[in-house]
C-alpha cells in the first residue's frame, strides 16, 4: 500500500509523534503497546481479548489442511524440479520470486498466501501497475520476503522435507518473517535450527538456544564473582559488554559491535572523565520537554506525520530497578530519577 519498510536490520516501529526541539524536527516514540503487553505477559497477565485471539488463531491453524496444500504444490512440480533437500527448496523459492515474466504471478501469490484484505486488492494491483509492474522484490521487498518464506515452506512440505502433519510448523515458520529486522536469531526450536541459517545474510547469525543459555550462565557467574563495589554500579555499567568466558555471545558481539574490544581496552587504561553534570542536566531537560510535548499532541489528536529525516529521535522504555538478583542502576542513578519524578 506504499509504506516502505527498510530491510536493513532495524525494527520497524509505529506510533512516532513529530515534535520540534529548538526549531529542529524530531520524533518521540512512547512505550509501544507491544512493549506494554510483553511486560504483562512476563508476569503472567493476559487480557481476555489476547486469550481469545490466540485461541481463535490456533483453531484456524488446526483447520488448515497442510497435506492438501503440499499435494497441490507437488502436482505443480515436475519430478526433476522437486527439492531433494532444504537447500534445494530455498533455491527454488528464490528462483520463483525472481524468474523472468513472473512479476504479476508473484504479486498474485503474495495477495493469496499473505491473505491481503479483499478491499485492498484493487488498490494494490493499481499501485503495482502505476509503479511500473516491477518484480515484487523490488516493488515491495518485505512482502516478497514473507512470500519467499511461505513458498519455501510449502515446497519443502511437498517432498516431505518439512512435515505437513503439524499445523504448529506454520507458527514456527512465521518467526522468519522478522528476520529482516534482526542481527541475531536465537531459538531452541529444531525446525528453526534447520531452516533459519538458509535465510541469513552476511550480517546475521543464528544462536542455538541451549548453547546460548549455557553461555549466559557463564556470563552470570563471571559478573557474580566481581567485588560488591563493582556490582553496586548496576548491570548497565557492569555488563556493558560480554565477558570473554562467554565465547558464543562474544562471537555474536564481534559480528554486530565492531570495535568494542578496543573500546574496552581504552576504558581499562584510560577511564572516562566524570560527565559534565550541567551538560547532562540540559540534555535530560530537552528530552523531557520533547516527551511531554509528544504526549500532549497525542492526547489532543494533533500528532501529524513524522518527518522523513528527523534531526533527533527519542524512544521511551520502562526498565525495572532490579531483575532477579541484579540491580540495573547504581544508587546515584536511582536517586537522581526519584528527584526528577518528584520535582
């Protein structure tokens, strides 16, 4: 429908409120509904509408006849075209998306398999025609990615490479829709372990859940062994980078956070000077003013379209003071926040 979704490893976030700070355009993102829901779910709190939606979704999935769908795909393939392994299925799905003369066919497949709303279909087709009848990968790259995941799954099912007897496979495969917005994909699901690496680009990596959990335990043990005065600084300072004992995490950190080792070395030999408290106070004051303005605009229903190239961006997050045995911030930070809230 025209909303461009950049596939560059950053999550697409909705709900930004445009504000002006000293005459320069910016955007404020309040805590999203997804973040609020996630916090409730962590505490075992689910709203009735969420339970009903989850129940109806699982019911709809269980009614899908995957066996019939896989037979239909198998009937469309010649014997020599049928994928012999998951790598073949991945290549075939990619080929179907980029084959010459398949532009309109790919658009039709996306509309069908991704269940586009009926009322939107004429608008989508008209936009595609006016846009030069391009390939789906060029014209709507995120829709193309989702379609490629679905095609891969059905092609793999057509030759028994993925079971067509488990509707839950549809849920598991849907997680791959999020890949364009991630740098590391972590999972304990065996299907993910088999298929996710086939879709990763050179900037992405896969972390096998059991190995990641073991590494997290090693990191926890490392930080727990530090002196109390170090732990009193809070986890944000204490664990700003992983300990070398956590080899798997360090490997992913190397890939995503280039230069961190040298930065850590510099900090160890030349600690940062104390921050200018007055400069920090002014920055916090500006952030607070922009956030308050965004709240007022949103409540008044006067929030316009976000600028294409904002000068600054504020993303609000709520972080607890403590997670398990770990304090997140130092006493000084907590006291400063309490003073700010009470003023």
